[in-house]
C-alpha cells in the first residue's frame, strides 16, 4: 500500500503569499507568532474594558445613591416615623434573654428535616 505524505500539497503560487509566510514562521516559532499576540490581546483587552466596567458600576452607584434617607429606612408615605435612638431604646427595653425556639410549620408532604 502507498503511504500518503503528511504534508499538504501547496502550489508554487501559494508559496509567496502572506499566509504561507506566516504559516512557515508559525511552525518555526509558535510562541512568537501565536502565543505572544494572544497574551498581548488579552492584556490590552483588560485595559480597554476597565473603563467600560467602571462606567457600569458608577451608573449603578448613582441609581442606588438616589434613595433618600427615609426610603432607606423603609418608610413610605403611610409608614411611621423612625428615630434611630428610639428604636435602640425600644429594643434594649425588651428581655432578649427570655426567648423560646419554635419550629416552623411545614407544608403537607414537605420534609421537615427531623432525622
């Protein structure tokens, strides 16, 4: 049986093209002609995408900052006025050491986690 050569046939017209010269150089020095451009593209891309990412987060921060102090505390037009000192003393007046742990009632057919 005949053995087929592993090299592809390339005509003499294709020998002087840019692609042919690049293929020859790539075979001789793969890192210089493939690895280095790839790594350089990744590094340059990270530098070019950093401002775009910063713009995205700044826009999000501006939207979040628009919330007023009352909205932040969960007070709408119908809510009661909240004072931080009042809430602190109201919570401090409760007996936090006297509590009882209660299990949540499960839905029918739901596993309750008891082994």
